[in-house]
C-alpha cells in the first residue's frame, strides 16, 4: 500500500502520481492522509485503484472518476464524484451539495446524509444515500438511479428525464413533472441490487418509486410558465 | 386620393406607425394566435452601435505606414499564457466559436475543423460533446464545459487543446439553450444521454458550482485532471463586462471570451436575443479596462465575439484591446448558410435568403443547422472547409492591410489611438474621440 501525506507532498503531486497509475499500475492500493478538507483530491483517476482518504474532503473529491474505488473515511464537500464515469465512491460521513452531479456511470454511496441537488443532471450514475437528501435532488436527472433510504427534501426530481428515484422515507414535495410510479417486480429487482451494492440493509419493499411524467418533453404553452 | 387640388379636399396619406410597425403587429398577431413566444436562431437583428461606427485614421504626417504587400505584419497570437503548460498558438487572431454538434450537422462540424486547420486556427466544440469529425479535423480544438455537461467525459477533456467554461453567451446572458426534438437524432440523443426526439433544454447555470469563488475551485479540478497542460478559457455573455472580466480573472482564467449580443445561438426566445445583453462595442473597452486595472492586459488574453464579419471588424476589435476574435455566424455563412442559391426553398419555409433563422427546426436548406440526412448531404465538408479557409484568409489579409496602413508590424499593435468614432454613442462606448474632434463623450476634461 502506498501512503501519501497530502499536507507535506501537495495536491499536484498526489493527482499526478494517481494519474500515472493509468499507465504504470505499480500501486493498486493508496491511502491519503491529512486531506484536511482539501479540494480536487483524487480527481480524474483512470485505473482500478483502491484509494482511501483518511479524513474529510473539500470540493470535487473523486471528480470524473473512472474504474477506481475511492473511499472517503470522513465527510465530502460539494460535488463529490461529479461526472463519475465508472468505479465506486463511498463516503462514510455526509456529502455536501451536488453529490454525484452529472455522473455518467459507477456507484456513489453516501452513508450519512447528502445535501441539496444530490444527483443533479445525473446521466447514468447510481447513487445510494443511507440518510436524507436535500432539496432539488435529481434536478433534470437524465439516467441512472437515486436511492434515498431516508427522507427527500423539496422539489425532488424537478424537470426529470429518465432517471429513477427510490425513496424509503417521506418526500417533502415533488418537483415539476416528477410523479410517483408503480413499483413493479423489475424495479424491486433493480433496487435490491442497488441496496446490496450500496451496503444498505433496507428492504426494497419499503421504498416508493418516482419518475418523470414525461409531460415536459415537448415545448407547449402549458409548459412555458 | 392625393393632396392635388384637382382631387378635391387634401387628405392625410396613410402613415405606418414606427412603434406599431408591420413587423411588430405581425408578432402581436402571431402571439395572439399561438399563445407562445417566438423561438429562433442567430443573434440580435436590431441595429445596435457597432464596430461599423468606428473608423481607422491611417498613417499621415505623424505616422509611417508599412508597405502593403511586402513589409512584415505578423498575425500570430498565443492564447493561454498565464498558467497553462501548453498555450494555444494560432497563425491568425480569428478563431471559430463554439457551435454544438446537434445544432450543426456532423459534416458542418467537419467543415469548420477543416477550414480552421487550413487557416491555422482553432475551433470550439459547443454543447453536446466532442465529435470525432471535429477532433480529427481540428488541429486545435477548444472543448466547451457547459452547464448541461452533455457528452462531458475525462477522455475528451484530455484530448482537448483548451477548455472553455461557458458561463454565458451574448445572445442570451442568463439563459440556457434549447434543442428541439426535430434535431435530436439517435446519435445526438446518445451523446447527450436523452430520449430521442424530445425537446431538450440546456440549463442556464452550472450544476456543481455557483459564483466565482466556487468557479476557482472548479478550475482547479479541471487543471488537476488535465495536468495543468491546457489553457482554461471563461466565456461570458456581454452584460457587465468590467465585473465579469474581473471575476473571471480572479477565478483563474487564462483567457476571457467576451460575447456580444450580436453573437448567435442555435435557438432561444426572440425576446431574449433582442433585449438582453450588450453590443460587443460596449463590451470590449470595459473588458480591457478591467484587465488593465488588474495589470493583466495581455497576461490574460481577451477573445471577443459577436457580429464580426470583415477584416475591418477584426482590426477594430484588436485595436480596442482584444487579443483575438471569434466568429460563428460568419463562419456558417461562409459555409453556405442563407445562400441565395436556396431561395426557392427558403420561400417554401416562409422566409428568404439572409433572413432564415429557424435553425432550431432542423430544415435548413443549406444542410448546416440540421440532422436530416438528405439535407446534411448538401454540404460537402471538404468544399466547406476550403470556403472557410478562404474567408479566414481574407479576414486576415484585410486586418493586415489596415494594420500596415496604421504603421503596425503586428496586428496586435493596433491601438485605440488609431481609431475615431462616427457617432457619439460609439465614441462614448469605445472611449475614443468623435471623428474630427478631440472630444471623448462622457470623459471629463476633454474638449467641448
């Protein structure tokens, strides 16, 4: 295992070393110590690395991740795993705004709560939040799954496209064009897999499913306000 | 009836209202019939103070001109010298603005790449991601980072020669984009991860940062992902050019792109295009002043766009302090957009060559702003590239002609002192004297 002290060696050296692994592949397991809420930690990874960050991170930790598993043993600042392509990001604590924003693939697990706009504009990523999510989560979400084991804040799934949302607790309000949908057997199966991969012991039957009513897919006078 | 006495009592001739013009009345009727606003492509069509309202003074007793053909007048510019390991070096100070695949056809993007590469300049992706047509044919490609993040991925980010973070554009500062279902082909839908055929919106603000403090951190992330190799541009729509430029520089931009309201869009509400934002002439001097106040003029390069058509426009923008210009609408016209050869078909669409702006409908007779295979096939990308290269060469030659006449051995040596203004509005906006006077309207302690 390679141990990297962010405080003494610096962000540029860290990301350069991690990105070299897309070619070198000589260290599969990394531990980053002293993150101290720093920004852009372990961004743009493109190798099957196992990276653990010992502490809390600032903005955009594991941004644009591909292949790697990044484990944040703390809480994450805004935009954790933004635009993730593949791989897995686990946050032991809470996640700030925009968790998993615009993600195309992979799995983001937040074991605490996620703040507002969790999964905004998601494009295929799967997100499992053990706690609650804040307002405007899954805004304009295009594809993928957002699983909320706690409660969801206001305007959930506003202007939703084809992403699926599963919520176990209460929903403060649904956003424009987001509706509750029937939970069919195929959805229970998808959810069971997500919960298992998200290390969550909740039961699929406890959730409700939400999705797009698809009424905003074409401009017309009724949608213009 | 006339006012000829032979015709009896003189009568008032019909007078059309300047306010309730035929065009205004037609729009009222259209709105009353449909209940929804008009959407169109392109930039502001209203008359606004423009670079046309400026003139070069040329050389005279106090300045030596350079000989028109033989004396050197360089046109090379380098963009992104502030932080990037690999700044972009261009042979000419004219770049191709961001226009999306989706709004434009694949062959049109290829033609832009071919023409720009022949001319030694860059193209810019636009919303919707990077296409192979454009990456392969553009020797230098600027990858736009937009609120929608359609097609955004780290592999393409690393294949780019520069990254342009789009905060806004001149046609619609504060507005998002639209791509109507007629143009969402299977390929466009796949790139954007959206259902085929739906009317699609590109959001008006970024999903994971708000404000310049966040943007500074976003730029850090993008630099870390790309190893600090490529320049990062920030594009803003002309609205508050002094403050926007200041904040863009504070956020860490290598290059600021300032887009005036004459700049085009693929599709937006007409009311937005015509009534929000500033003309480019009002933007350039304020952006330059911001850079100068920070001691960053020429350190952070300024690219300006919106209504650039000729080498004179290029030269005037540079003389006001820009480092380069960017063209979009003019490049499409060079490819064949709004060409009178398609007049019959424009007429069938209820318009005429030169006025066609329903780019969002995907029925472009010239085959440029469409995803219809039959229409797309009308544009030969090789011929289109040749035409664009020709046009870029003419712009460059014209700018050189003016620069030489002003005694400059590089087009970037043009300066405000080479200019005068034809109107008080232009003089006040450009901060140069009214022609034939030493009066700077709005500037204290000048004559008159």
